[in-house]
């Protein structure tokens, strides 16, 4: 019987279970590219419940214990005395979410002698050292597409929030002011702007589709070009790389995975290629941007605004400069963990576990590493060190 070690973010400070704002979440029948939604044999939670925090346990306890497995859930994940580090030595399965990642370093792989599978409840397995997983023949899987639309909605919200100067204007209301000129001196329309995405995968393409009705000029770069029909339908301009795309853009959104090719892709050089006053939205991974270069670009006006929900490390320390830099619209890492998204990635995690325990193949689209190499979605979107 297996030991499943699961790292989740903390419960609400107002207590668990929370009081929900709505009674249901819409049922999503399938994804835009034809992929089907997670289909576990059973589900022990009601979609719309908070299952992403410690007490929610991704709705897994009943299923795992009924099958004789042990489930340990904790949010205490950093340092040698953490619950995660203590429980890791004999864990067979590790599950965590990118929002509150259990960083699976080479040292932790070394320690986890029984480990067979590392599951990302969500999308993005960069917190797992893929080279170690490959070397040790450990499977890495994630719930592809589960929260792609959730993130794309957050991206559109952040683009509009920055361009229209929403958050500072809202602050004037809370302060009791009616300072229209203070609000609008940095407020523009998105209409007519050039918007470019770095990567047009599931999230990037969903962002492009959602922006099309705003009458903007759409640009993208990606390692693989989109089908001609999509380029024509959305009137897309393709660029071979981010460096050649950014000078054309007023708004840039990053939707690529973090891997050796994209780490610190957005640095001083990249910012100096941009038009003065470009807006940058990064909901992909914090490390794709050079932390201090972002602050410099906001201070010197190369960037008119920066928004996103991804940081390094996570949780970000209280003195992280992105909390206090000018013209930022940051949130904690929440875009992919709305209650709607949780329902899908918790169900997908259950599906992966059922396959794993029953010796059935895990869907190819959920695989990042398998059989000692990059596999499935991992082989398409990632590169190993
Ligand atoms: P996909 O795998 O569908 O798309 C990723 C795309 O990035 C692929 O088209 C891939 O290209 C492309 N790509 C990879 N490397 C480069 C590069 N160097 N330059 C340009 N394009 C590149 O993933 P998703 O769209 O679902 O997710 C993207 C990322 O978003 C995730 O990896 C994760 O880091 C982040 N994310 C964030 C969330 C949040 O809550 N903030 C939630 C979910 C994801 P190709 O495959 O053509 O080679």
C-alpha cells in the first residue's frame, strides 16, 4: 500500500469550510482543442468546494483510505524540519500545486527512496527537477488544460486593469476621493493596441481568442507555428522569437513554461528592446523575468505596468520588491486555482492516481516525464537541462 504525501496551501484565515458566494459552478463538457475533461471513476467532493487548501485535501482522503493507502497533507514545506521533508523519505507519491509548490530538488529526490510518481495538481511542473525524475525513472504528471482558461481570463483582466489604470482608481474610491485626473492621467483604451503573447499554447491561444473582440492587433511567438487557419481567423502576426516581437507591441503577455530556454528571458536587454511604456503581464512563472530588471524597467518607464501572479520563491517573502514596485498589479498565485479550476484539477489528480494504482496508462497529455525521458506534453513543451 502506498504513502501519498500532498502539499497544499493553507486554509482561509477566516476558517474552513468557507461560506461560498455561489451554490454551483458551471459544468464544462470539454476543452477547446477537443481534449476531454478529467474523468475519474469517482469523486468525493462537490465541484465548487475549496479542495485546494489543506483541509480540502483535493477530495482524496476517502478514496485513498478505502483502498488501503495513507494520505499525509501539509502546508509545511520548507526546510529540513518541515513536515514535508520529514515525511518524504518513505513517500511513494508526492502531490503539490504550483501555487504552493513542494520544490522537488535533486537533494529531495535523493532522499525519497520509494518515490514513484510526482503529480502537479494543476499545470507547470518546473518546481520538480525533471532531470532527477528522468535519471531515477520517476513519472511526472500534471493535469493539462485543467486551469488554462482560468489563467487566460486572469490575463485579460490584468491587461485591462493595467491599461485602464483600474487598481489605482479603485484605491481613490476607498480613500474617499473623487480624483478623476489622478485616475486618468495613466488610463488608456486597449482598442488599437498591439498585443503579443510569448507562446501560443493552451493559455496563450485562449488569451488571443479572448482579445480578438477588443479590436487589437495580435502577435505571437512560439517554438511551433499555429495552423494557418488559426493565424488567418485571428489575423495573427508571427515572430520567430520574443526579441523580435516585443518592439512591435504595446502589451506583452508571457504564457510559456519555465525551462532552461525561458529562464530570465525578460531581462534588461529585452526591456530595452520594448517601446517605452509597454505593459507586461506574466502569469506563467516568476523566474521567466529577472526580478530586479522588472523593477528597474518600471522605475525608468520602459514598462508602464507589470502584473501577474507568479513569483519566485512561492510564497514570496514579505520584502519581495514586486510587492512595492510602482505601477504593479500583482496578485498571489491564484489565477489557476479559482474554485472552478480546483474542481477540474482535483478530479484530474484523482484520475491520475486511479490509473497509477490500477496499472492503467496515464493519458499522454498528462505526462511530463515517463519511462526515463520527457513524455507526452512534456516532450512537446519542455526541454531538460
Ligand atoms: P502549453 O503546453 O499548452 O503551452 C506552452 C507553450 O509554450 C507551447 O506552445 C510551447 O511551444 C511554448 N513554448 C515553450 N518554450 C517556448 C519558448 N522558448 N518560446 C516560445 N514558446 C515556447 O501550456 P499552457 O498554455 O497550459 O501553460 C503554459 C504555462 O503557464 C505553464 O507551463 C505554467 O508555467 C503556466 N501556468 C500558470 C498558471 C497560473 O496559475 N498562473 C496555471 C497554469 C499554467 P511548443 O509546444 O509549440 O513547443
